[in-house]
C-alpha cells in the first residue's frame, strides 16, 4: 500500500476549502498527508487549515499551475492526489484512488470527471455534458489519450519527478491539468474512470465572463505547450512508441529523451 499526499491549491476559497477538508476527514482510507497550497490568500484560509490540522504551504507566484507544482514538489508521499478547494470527494475516493493506481502501475495518471453542484440545473447540465464531455473528447482526439481533470486526479510521485521540469508554472494563465496532460510522455498513460467522481462547484461556468476566462486560459496553455512540442510531433512520437519504434530511446514531452 502506497502512502498518499492530497494536494489542494487554494486562493481565497476558505468556505469551499472547509467543506473539502471535512470530506477528506470522512474518507474510508485516510490521507497520509494533506497539503493546502496557499496562493497568497487574504481570507480565513490559514485558520481553516489550522482548524483541520493540515499542512499549509505558501506559494507567492500567482496561478493554479504554480500552486499545484509547489504542492507536488513539497509532498512527501508515494502517491500524489489532487483536488481543488471546491472539490467534495465521496468517502471512498482515496480508497478507489489507491486501488486504481496500484492496478494501473507506476506510469499512469488516474483521473475522473466531476459531478457539478451549485448554479442552476441548466448550468450543471452544460458543465457536465458539454464542458467536461467536450474536454475529454477533444483532448483525447488531439493528444491520443484522455486528458487529466484537475479537480480529481492522482499520479505517482516518481512520475511527477519526470514531468515537473516540463510544466509551465510561471504563468497565472496556465490550466495546470491541461498543461500536465500535454507533458505525458509516450511511455505514460492517463486512465480516465467515469465512475471516479468528485463534487465540483459550477461557479466558473455560471457567467459568460467566467467561461470566457477559462477558454482564454486554455488558449494560453496551448500556446505554451505547442511551442514546446507541436501536436503532430507529439502524436507521432506516441504512435512510434505504441508500435515499438523507439529511435534514440523513449521520447519525453518536448521530443527529447525522457528522464530516467
């Protein structure tokens, strides 16, 4: 059985964070470590962490990409699980994460979708059936494997050590999950499990400005990732690996040899 760290980036989300930590306190398989990465919050985030008895790590560089990377770097366990501050995992979430990760192996990221709460019925339907379903379909087509959903995933710490140098952590306009998906090398996999769900707030999709901001961040993420490695090159390397053609060894996300 692997030890598990749960990493939660947070910025001025104390009320949501309180609910997330309460849900983690009800897990059938408890986390060995919970890290909240405080991204310069000015609300009660610190007090919520103290009350829950979890570890709080500071990250001054703005953006979820920087906060997520900081949390993964600081984590001490063998398996790194990731939630957002507004995620509400069911009681068996970590138990299932552990079981799925053990079966999937050390080169696989395990992820699943969200069940949206808040907003109205139409917003929730659009979020789940168009936003998430569209994200999975389009990214699978583009990348040749399922994407990672940032509110609900886990990866081995050893895998993060290979991926950490490629992620774009310096910009607040980067979607960390989309960027991390792009870093997945040809010898790695993403396992999307439809039944592995957590509650996720629909608030980012309640307004046109919120939706526009997320789409703008997606474009910024693609711009950074495509400069690192174009989609055709990425698909070619992945196809070569699947066919057993490995000229020069395994290719990493930027087209160079993968780190050992």
